[in-house]
């Protein structure tokens, strides 16, 4: 992005030394954490994650920061990754328990947090899952949205839509347009909690699955702002 910025001013995602927001990963992870807590509130009537078993699949920049947030709240965190060096670092620093990649879908856990590859929620893996909530940072977690969204709902697993709860990074980058301030970006990211709760309640009321409800809300917002712009 530094090189792109040499050619045009229409650039965000710049390092702090250039007036940008720097690494957006901590803000992305914070949004996932907020979405996870909202899902916990919806599932259990309490968003306290202390003592909850959470499996974080993928501990790169976002996954590591998510582990950091979870351990602050005394969650019991299990981690897995294909990068053994990163696994050791995160385990040592935060006291997370390392598990093998193939153990994830058979773990007895409260929350599954996919933070690496997409499409980990497919027919085979969903049938193996033992959790009440799925809330992670990975993009496109549902292999087939119209198949596996309803499948999770039928199984009684609460799914926090990926593009909703991982939006913190985008919020962080957008913040650069109005003069970057990390605390303001984090405060705006906290709204993910309320929107996630709204989506989960809406999906339940309409007997739909959360991904569909989130997409409908996003499309409505796009349509509404288009009407406003066309009338100006």
C-alpha cells in the first residue's frame, strides 16, 4: 500500500508512520470477540466467556489477538495451526492448549472460532462438531451458504455471520479517511456486538439462519443509501 500511495492519494491501509492505522488485526480480532460475546448472550443469556471452552483454528495476526482477548476473560482456549513456531509462541505467551488440526471437529467445546481457511463448515465437518456457537474471523466459512447455514440452524448451533463479525479490520481502514484514531476505531467496532445480537434475534423470529438475515440487512442498507443518493 505504501507503493500504491506513491501513485495516488486514494489509498488506505497505510502504516502509522504515514498517518495510517497500521496493522488492522487487533481491531479485526476485537470485532470477532464482540460478535462472540453477543452470540454467547443470545445462547446463554450471559456474555461472560470465563470458563468457556473455545477452539481457535488459526493463530496468525487475527487469531493471536483473539486468543489474547479470550484469555483476558479467563476462557479456556485451545489453539491449532499448521505453523508450529507460531503455535508455540501463542501457547507460551497466553497459556493456550495446543491441539492437532485433525482434532478440531471432534473436540468437546462451547465455541468454535475458525480464523484461517474458509469453507471449514461443510456437511462432513458440521456433522462432527460439538459446540453451541461458531464465531470466527475466517472469510466464507460456510462451504455453501444456502445448504450449511440451514444445516447449522437445524443442529442448534448459533452461527455469527463471518462478514459481520470480522468487519473490524475494514472499520479500522475506513477510519483513516476521517483522520485515524485507534480508540475511535475500537469504539465503532464495539457496535458489532449490538448488530450481531440484532441479526440473531431477527433470524430466530423469522425462522431463518443468521447468514441470510445478515445479507438481507446489508442489501437493505445498500438500497436505502442508494435512494438517498438518487434524491440528492
